C-alpha cells in the first residue's frame, strides 16, 4: 500500500488568483499546489480517495488516476467536497458505485447539499455520480485494511482524520485530543495539514505540526494543505529529520 498526494494546497490553491507574492509568482512546480486530496493505492488495485475537492478532475488527469473505489470524507468545506460530481467518471470506468465513508452528521448534510445525487426522484439517468454512503465513527474493514476514524477539531467544527493500516491522513484541524493521539502510534507515514508559519485559529501552523509529528513519532511525516505563505525551498531547508513538505503528485517513502 502506498499513498500519493494529489493536491497539497490550501482552500484557494497556489497560486492565488490575483496574488503576485513571490510564491504565487513562482513557476516552479513545487510552489504550485492544487486543493487538498490524496489517494491510497492498495496492493489489490483498489484506490481509496481522501476527499473529493474541486481540482479532482485535473488531479486525475495529471497523475493517471483512472479508478476510485471509495472516498474517506474528512469534512464539508468546499475545498474537500466540490469535486463530488467528478466521481461519476469513475462509475463509468469501473462500472461500480463509489462507496463514501464519513462522520454520520457530515453525510446527512452532504445529502442535503447535493439532493440531485442522493434523491432519485429529483434526477434520473446517468448524468450524476452513483454513490453509496456509509456513516462511520469506529474502526472498520475496507479491502483487507483496517480504517480507523480519528476525531479532530477544526476550530469549533468536527473533522475526521483517518488511519489506514500504518498510514494516517489528518488535515484541517487545530486541536487533537489525547484519545485521538492514542490511535496514531507506530505509523510509517503521517500526512499532516500545516497551513502557514504563523498561528491560525482553525489550522495547525508549520511549527505546531512539527511539534505534533515529534510527539506521534511516525517514521515519515509529510506536511500538506499549505498556503502561499509557505515557500517550498526556504521552508524545506528548516525541516527536521523525518519531516518534509508535500508536493503535488509525490509518493512519500519511508
């Protein structure tokens, strides 16, 4: 099993439209970030997607993603769900529905946000994704792997991280409980959201993410969900051993 970072940017992506700061003006691909997403490639060929943001189509084209079997939903902000309609292409390719897992209240609200997808009386035909939703709060089995939901706090909102085997994906959070930390021991790869250098009310900063990475002790930690305040080259040079910055398309190695 391996994880691939499809997008490592913040909600605006990088570059930001109309911004001419040094990072947004950079032409280097390491400073160009689509909206946050990642995919697990399983040994059996199954693909598990973390979130389905607005750049999913382009990410799939960029990195040859032609199959999605399941989605693990972290929360309902636009940069994590507004590519949900793109899932219909994977229905066409696999001839199967996509199974979408998430916190039960998130799924309830998702069905309200996209009634044309989930209410059969609104729209018939093949012009919409076929999705089966599964509310989860406890560990469950998926394609031979144990998936453990990890409760997080994104300011006052609940978000969900996930541990799949010895890989964990935790984005969009500012607080993590001791109970959640206890679910994250012995990791090979930890993907952590780290928005910017300065502190933020609903996201970890780079420094806070490094502190948490040291506490959890994964063999490799990769920082993602970065805004335009983070220049890849100057920031990478200050990363401690075992911690690195994500770039779109990367496959972290232990």
